[in-house]
C-alpha cells in the first residue's frame, strides 16, 4: 500500500501542510529550510512503525530533538501549543478512492500525547521501506550497529536502519527479469557487484575485491542501490526515500539513476526524492512516459508570512515556484549576454 496523504500542523518548519501523495515518484524541490527532508522523515517514521506509540518514538529517533524531547519538534512560534503529524495510506492506484489509516500524533512543549485514540491503530502494519540519507554509511559499517545498540551516540536512526537493510541476505528463489535488468544497468555503472564479508562491504569486479572505503562516494551510492534491489528490500509495495541522490555523483550517472527510479515505480515501489539539482529533474522529466506516475511538490516560504507552502503538479513544465530552473535560466542568460559582449563577469 502506498502512502496517500500527509498532514502537519505546527510541526518543525510547517505551520500547516496538507499534501496528497503520488503512489509513484514524489519529487520534493525547494530552497534549503523549506522542510523537504522533514516531510520524508515523517513519512518514513510512519512506514517503520507498528502502532501509535511506536510512531511517536520513531519520530524522536529519526529527528533526534535535543534531550530526546518530542516537544522540541513543535514549530517555534508564540501561538503554537502543540503540533500534529498525520500520515495516511491506502491501496495503490492514482485514480482510486482509498481507505486510509491515519497516523495521528500530537506534540506538546513538554509532553507527547495523542488528542484522541487511534481506532485504526491495530490495522496499521509496517511498510517495507528504506531511507537513503545524504551521507553514505556503508564504508563506515563495521562495528556501527553494535556501537549504536549499546552506546548513546548522536546519530539519527536512519543511519542504523540503512545498514540493517543493506546487510539483509537475498530473497529465496530466482531473480525476475525486470529486476535483473535493473541490476545489470547498475552493475555496468559501478563496474562490478557488491559482496559482504563479515561487516565489510566490497565492490567485486574482474580486478578483485575493493573495500568501500577506497571507492568514490558516488559509486558507493549506486552500489547501495544495487544491493537493495538485489537483496529484495525494494519490492512492489515498498517505499524508497532518497535525500539528494545527486550528492557526490557524477552528472553522467544521473540518467541511469533516474531510469532505475522510474523502473522501480513501474514495479510498484513508491519513491520520494528530495533534490536541488536541475539535471536530476530534467533526466527524470525526459525519461517519464505518459503511463508513469510522477508528482512534483514545490516547497516555498511565503515572503510576507514566512510560512512554508507547497504546490503540486504532475508536469515538470508546470512546477511553480521552481528555483532550480530559474537559477539555471539565469546562468544561461548571463552566459549568452557575455558571449554577445554584454559584459565581463558581471555579478547580478
């Protein structure tokens, strides 16, 4: 089942947000500080929870507010006594009407309670999901999980979780043809396959085994994606959250990454991407077919009120506001102006 809707009231950067989600690819764009990562973390915490209380504690472990106090997640404003986060999910299908199981959580400055009992809590089961953070973790894997389990170290739980997923053995049975095609594409890009020995990850190629600590970080990201597809973590009805996939990745590989994302969506994986990159957006746009389910969520800060808002569209051309495309257009205009002799290295 895909996530279908998220509602946030006085939660972190958001005063009020009600957002319908696409069962396919959800692309989150916007300036720094507009809440893209926070939205993904809320949705991920819901996916990885078994009940209301578990959702509450998962939010704390994922966001890591000071002192592990959930009240710190309340939006900083003089008139907000509390905050609410709700996530809903239903059957996959963009045009269907869904039966949703809301996930309500209330946050207070000193407590973290629920306004009313969640009558559907028993119906909510965890959704197979994976959150890929900006920082790559596989090269730091040996010993990390045992340290995290026994010591108070200040790491958001998404870092432990991604290692839990990466260490999973492969599913029983043969790999289907579609999944094998994805693996072949990534195998070519990274020039090998991923092998695990003990708690260490290696890239296995014709030249031998190369430990992840010696690989470029962009290659490690693609290798992680290969591993999650190979071991069956990314299956139909699962959810992939990926924060800034472009980080430390050569732009030549962006097309491969976006093609894999679209293929995963076609196989029934719901995807959330937060990006600041024009090439990522255009590669996705140019590879999207009419049958694909893609939504662009543009986050922005109101210049008058300072509140965070969001505009959603199914078409790349209709994204507004689009700071990424605006910046690219400005660079292009300045390049043309300079080429025509309009000035040398003018700063605007």
